[in-house]
């Protein structure tokens, strides 16, 4: 029996970003990507920042794309796919968090075997 991903949350972050927290990992959507997703309906990259320390003691931050967020085909929800799993939340909840009207919104895990769900 496959292991189901844990639920997560989405919340506003700094500089118009949205922070997605799943299984102790944090991902982000930039403000520009959120606008592209909401106004044009195009998929947006979900990114994660990685901190590393070099041999000379200086630190570096790299950002990598770890998934995507897209409006569902029915247009009533947002599907978020990350390495941790595939999640869904109602479009209204996503919009409220993006506008700053809500502090956070829960993510609902999608079951493996559905179209577009890994596993």
C-alpha cells in the first residue's frame, strides 16, 4: 500500500511570495508567478532555496525548481506538485491567501493513481 503524503499549508511570505510548507520542507511561489497563475492561467514554478557553505567558510544560496502550481482543468482549484507529493486547494482559498485576506490555507493531498499524480 503506497504511503500518502501529509497535508501542508500555504501562507503569505515576504515580498509578495507565497510559502508552501509540506512535510517540514518549504517551497515558494514568487509574486510574479502568482499573478501569472491567477491572471493568465499558466503553470508557475514552485521553488526551494538551498543553503550551502563553501570550503572558504562563505555561504551560498541556490534556488531550484522543485515542482509547479497550476489551475485545475475545471478552474475551481489549484494543484501543487512537489517532490513531497501532489496537493490540491480550492481556488478561492488560494486567492484569499494571495491577496492577504487569509493567514493560511490547508493543502489537501491527492491520492496516487489519479491523472497527473505521480506514483
